C-alpha cells in the first residue's frame, strides 16, 4: 500500500500509513449496564487483572495489531475480541519518542459508513469523541476531542456532506509526548445507538491533507 501511495498517488490524497507495527493489549468488555459513561478501574491504574462485580477481568493473552482495532466487527462476526455483548473495552499501547515533542495523531471511534446514509448513529456532541462516551489518555492526560463543525447531526442525513467527522479528512489531533515511553489508553464503550465497535489511534505526518508516516 505504501509503495503504491508513493509511486502512483504522490499528488493525490491517499489516506494510509504504516500501522501493523502497533500492538495493543485489550481488556473487557466490562458490563456497563447500559451506561456507556460508566468508569472502570482501568482508568485509575494499569494492573494485570481487576475484580468488578465479582468477576475477574484480565488483559487478553494475544496482542491486537494495527492502528484500527475492531473489537467486534459490524457485520456480526468476531473482531480482535471474541464476539460479545455490548460493554466497555480498553486498549493500551506504548509508543517511544526520541525526545519531548508535539506529534499529530489520527484518532477516531466507531467510524461512520459512507453507504446508506450516515450510519453509526448521529454525530457526537460538543466535548465528546463519540456518541458512546469514548475517551483517550496519553500518559494519564485525557485528550480532548476536536471542536466539531456539525455536532449532533442526525443518523440519516445523507444530503449533508461529511466535514470533519472522519479522522482521515480532518486536521489530526496534536499530542504532547515525553522523551521515552508514552502510554496510550483508549476507552471504547459500545451500546445503542452505536453500530460499529472500533477505534483508531496512530501518529502521522500531515501536510495540507497529504499523510505519511511519523518519522520523529
């Protein structure tokens, strides 16, 4: 993909970067009992296991690889975790930085489909990453979502074009990294009215819409 991007699409938008070198540990889903804003102990500290409502939760043995993680696939089959009921899943990874620096990231949750209207539910409201209270922290600092240009736009509004809803068409989120290892924690709840159950997080270089791998 990258060879094609560099050889044939140099002057065209080609929104793809190397991403199979990113690995995630996943845990969950925790039962949020219909409240996607529910907090779980993972948000306080990273431990090998947690006891919640009398049940032990452990990080999965096999790491999930890639910048986009499908917890469960929206066509009804398993994703990076065994097929399960709606709940809250957390993903954690570490990224090395050779120095303290600001880095641009693609971040997105429960990506909209482009077929059949604005599927996946309405746009998130102000101050929200998604319609199901998704969150992301870097080194314990919560990362704020963009200031959406069309917050709350309805689910079935195909006549209204996407402006910044899709991570690959908006300005990336700038995150401050420290020198050395940086821990990224993602909270990915699922439940009505969301359809997809997925998240994306990857550092990128961004130049007026053209994207490439972050090399710093």
